[in-house]
C-alpha cells in the first residue's frame, strides 16, 4: 500500500489562530506534502519529544507512541534504502537486472 501524498489535503481545520504555523501554509497551499525522508521523521519525533506535557501522562503516552512510530518508520526507510542500494550494486557487478536479485535472510 502506498500513501497518496499528491492527493492528500489538510482541509480547512483550524487548530491555531497563529499566522506562523505549518497548518497555515498547508491550508494556503504554499507547501505540498511529500513522502517524508528518514530525517523528516526523526525531526518530527525530536520536536514531539521536547513538547511540554506537564503532568499529563495520557498526552505523554500518546506522544511517546507517535515518537516510537516515527523512529521505527525512519529506521525501516533507511534499511530499505540500504538494501535497494546493495541490490543495485550487486546487479551492476553481475550484469543482471535488479529485479532478478533476491536476498535470502
């Protein structure tokens, strides 16, 4: 399953009245979502990790869940990228199409 970033839209939700938010530029169309890089995911996880939660353990748990998801997804993206590069290098060395390279775990 691939995510359809091209056709996704934030809609007209308004979480904040501030004019310096990402929400504002999403709604205005100034930025268009793209598939996030591992660095994007880790940056978002870092931002969530330093978000103030005071003593709200439910909020902290919710953010911790999302942080773990972002970090694990970033790790998965990096592993897939490394594997794809290795397959491409092997295919070039052997003179075969990448589609014929199989990895045994």
